[in-house]
C-alpha cells in the first residue's frame, strides 16, 4: 500500500513558536519522569531495607505495595473467539476531537 502523500504548505510562524515550546516541555517532562522513577526506586530500596511499610511527612506519604498477581482481559482473542458476545457487550462512545502531535526522530 502506497504511503499517503502530504501536501507541503508554508508553516505558520505561530506553529513554529508553539512547536519549540512543546518540544521543550516534552524534554522537561521526560527528565522529570526519569527523576521521579529514580526517587521511587530509592524509596523502595530504602523502605525494604529498613522494613518500613509506610512513611509519612507533612508533604508526602510513601506506602510499600507488596508484589501481587494481577489479571488482564484479552479482548482481541475474546472478539475472535466470541464475536457475538463481544458485539453484545462492547459499548460504543463518541470520542471528542483532539490534536495528535508526533515528535519525529532525527
């Protein structure tokens, strides 16, 4: 299948300014998320080594959540194996319009 051809139009100045702000925000968000994960890993390690289930201050509460078994529902296989039941119980909804912004890899 051929790739859809995009028409190249002049890019508005407002878009370029907003794009720069957006990319800067993404970089800050990624750095912050990495730092948050490092802190969570450190909290986990220290709480386990000190045998603490919960630590609370005026600003935060850290609770050690023990390993557990979860369950996921495989809707793809269910739809394939039981299409009538899937159609009966799957609900449809209207999704509001939105902008999808994809950052291109260099």
